[in-house]
């Protein structure tokens, strides 16, 4: 790990003030410290924001406001989250380990870097780590990589489970920075790699996440977080599905669907969501939506299996949501 | 990265912090890049906490910070200024958890159920188990297994580890 200057911020304004070139904010540190050990991240200054009063979970505008420093564990085990946003709870508990969830913050979860092998391996070219150096994953070992929204510069995936649920729940990210405060709709928070894969989000330099707002609860009954991975616990998703449905009898009134493990950001297809609305909640409807979504998938040399896996996971996830039988958190077998 | 244009101003100045480690209050000077794991092992000779992967993947370094289990390898000591740290060396001394033979009940249960082979992961397994019991979210064997998935045992003592935790959990319920 490189040497760095350490600043402990007492207020959000102090934290923003302390920011400069080469500085990083640190909260849980579970991703940043790991990346520093690999020398993927070499910050000149760490600004410790853990003493800021941003760890509360409060009722807000008919929904819930989750402070950026609320740990993943605190959010997952909050009674209001369990009752009103069980999709979020299940997604959080599908990720990482208990130790990591106890340390990792809500804001930090949104800012996780990709787990692409080559991004971590400083001996290989990587456009995300070192812009312009090339992408080793394209044509390399890319079994875990993206099938949607890739570019010829980067095919990395976003690793979070929590964010997949937040995308389906249409959360809003509240940020504070040198230019003041602003709100970012969740769908616009993360970005696709395009020609600048080094930039994961639309957060401006020096901006700090202060809260994540959830709108009024819509999927307390009909939801699932279905995560498919190489081992049953403590592994990143190959494909995951966050699904929320509002039903009117057997008819779909509202559908929200986000996919994880398949793109540089939580992947949504609004056309497929709209197509489901007004349709019967049957396998046929769900298959049609899944077909529409995977129609724009583009495989790499080793990850073509993800297309069929995603198609089946979408159908399974929507069926679980419609039936009100979300994927179990402890029994991961797919029935 | 333009680090050379704005050199760190205090990177070589150790920072004073206070930690209560296994009930003992200690004033320490630490460099900001010192992990809690390295502080415990290299500076304080508390070598019970193990360095396995050093990347938060194996759980061998699990300790309790204010009663909550975390990976000491991914924790900067300076950020925990003021915290109470419990390592495997301190489990037996946890006030409300006195077992016989001066061991914590989970330590006794690990012995009773032969819940280890080489023992390298055991300090982390023990601290993680105590964290799990404090949290109170796991109740069934499946839930225990899921909640312990951050602790790897390459000898494969998992079945007996789950037995030991279940035993203490049921003892708590009685």
C-alpha cells in the first residue's frame, strides 16, 4: 500500500473541502483498501468520512431515506426495509459475507469497482485502470464479463447486488459537492463504458453521496432477488435478477426488472417492462419479455452461456415474483 | 494520477489513537496505512488473529469491533480510534460469556465438536461465531452456514463448526 495523507472529516462540508487531486473518500473501505493493496488505487490522501452523521435510516416522502454511511448489514436488518423493501434486503444479503456487510457502507456499495481480473492485475493492460492501455479481457478470459452495453474499450461488469435492487426500486441518489447538492436518479448514476471506461459513475470530482432515497413501497409481496453464481455463497453473480411486480388479479400492473453481472451498470430494459404491463402473469408473457431483453445481448469469446442463463433467470425471477415466493436466502437451490 | 503535483502533507507523521483491546485501553501511534490486522500482529504481539489472504476473502483475520465482526485486514487502525476490539485472545474474558476452564462457550464447543483440524482458520471462525451469536439473525443450520460463509476452512471442518455454533445457540435458548 502506498503512503498517504489522512484527514478525518467532521462535516460534509469539511470532507468536500479536503478533496483534491488524488484524494479518495473512505467509509467502510472494504473495496478501496483491497484495491490499494493491489496498487490499483494509490490515493495521495484518504478523507475518512465515517464520523459524519450520515448513518440514519428515516421515513421520507412516503418512502425511506437511507444515510450513505448506514452499513449494508444495518440496511438489510432494518424492520422497515424488511417490511416495505424486502427486495433490497434480499439483494444485500445475497452479496459478500457478514463481516464485509458489517463494514461496507451504502454509498460505498454504489461506488464499488469492477471485479474484472485484468482491472485487478496491474501487470496487464486495462483501459479502466490505465486509460488507453487496451483491454485484455476482450479475447482473453472473459467468462464473467458483460453481455450488454459493452464497448470496444471495456467489457467489465458492475459487481454490486444491492445496486441491482436499487435500480429495480428506482431509488434516487442524493449527493453533495463543491457545486452544492443535487439528486441523481438511480438509472443515471452508473454509466456504460463507452470511450471512457475509467469513469464508473456520473458523480463529479469531490462529490460525496449523502443518502439513497427509496420511493413509496410497491413490491412488498411480489418480488425476488435471484442470484446465480459459481458457488452458493460469497461469490459475485454471473447473472442476477431483481424483479418487482404489482399485480391486479392475474394481470401485471407494473413490472420492474434489473439484471446484475451482465453489464457495466445495473441493466434495465424499459421496453420489456412496459411490454409486461397489462399482460397476464404467465410464463408465456415472461418468456416474451426475456426474449426481448436478451435480443440485444452480445457475447464475448467465453461468456455466451450468460445469454441463455439470463433468459432463464428472467423467466424464473418473474415467476418467483408473481407467485410471491422469492428466492430463499439460505437455501440457494433453484427449485 | 497527479500525485506528484500535490504531495501528501502529513504522510510521514504517525497519528495518535486510543483503542481498547481485549479490555485493555491502549494509546498508540500509528501510520495511517497500518491495518488493524498488522497493528495487532506486528506491534502488539497479538498473533492469534491470522493473516490468510489479506484481502477480505478468507475470514482468518476476523475480529470484533464494538461487538461486530469485521475483517481486520480491510480495516485501517486509524479509522477505529476509540473503538473496543476483541480478538481470539480476549474471547475468554468477555464479561457476560464466561464458560468453564476460563474459555468462552464457543471455544469449549469447538473443542467438544472437534471443529478444526490444522487450526489456522480457527481464531477467525471463533470470532465470527461470536459475531453471529451477537447478531442473532441465524437460527437454522442453513442460516448458520450462510452467515459463516465469510470464513474459509481448507481442512473442511465445516460440519463440526456448524455443530459447535448450533450447540451454543441452543444453550443460549435454554
